């Protein structure tokens, strides 16, 4: 007998996140809390990590798949820009696709996989625009002016530059 595995959601959920543009390590998009970089055209996968207090490093835990109901692991996103977290104070914020295993909370989600859907750049951070276009998503400024949009869009509305080939449903 074959075991059938079905995703928790048929289509990705869209949430909101905020990021920093890390110039110290090299131009990288990172979560405000650090962690692994968000690489253009690659899905981000959540891992459960545990702190090693002797080396001040993080070790991937293999005890469970992230996210887990009994842990705080996962890729976080909020449901609304009107959440208790004011995302508009971030230098870069925007929509993010979430898929795979998703745990819903009062103000947001924790997901197994994620990829940016759009970016909003605050004033003073426009210097990273040339790097952010590599993600293939719409980019606006804080006044909602479109700074960059994927060149071609199919009749379904899915951009040819979108992360669809990276495992997003």
C-alpha cells in the first residue's frame, strides 16, 4: 500500500514580514532576528535550531520537522500590517508566500517554507534595489510607487520571474 502525503494547504498563504539588508557579510536579505539568508529564486526552509552555549553558535536539531506545535521553530509571518508588530518601521517589509506545514496563531503563522511575494523599501534603503530585483518580485517604495516589477506576466497572473519553480505549490 502506498502512503499518500498531502500538503496542509493547496495554495500558499500570504503573510507579511520584515527584513534587513545585511551589508556586513555581503549583500544579503536577512530576517530581523538573523538566521539564514533569503537567497534569490530559492525557497527558504525552516529548521529547528538549538543554541550551543559553549560556542555561541546554533545547531540544527533533528528531533522534529519545523514548524512543530511544541516548539517555537518555523518561518514567521503576521496576518496583517495592522498587527501588534509595526512592520512599517522596518527598512524592508512586504508580503511573503508561506507553504508546507503551517501553524496558525492569533496574529500570524509559522511555516515550513517561504518566499517573498513583494517588497516595500523605506526611504534611505533604496541602494539595495539593484540586488532585490534578483528575487523577481514587485518592489515599491514607502509611498506605493512601483520601483520594479517582473517584466512578463502570464495570463494566470503568475510572473515568469516568480519562485514557482522552487517548490511553491
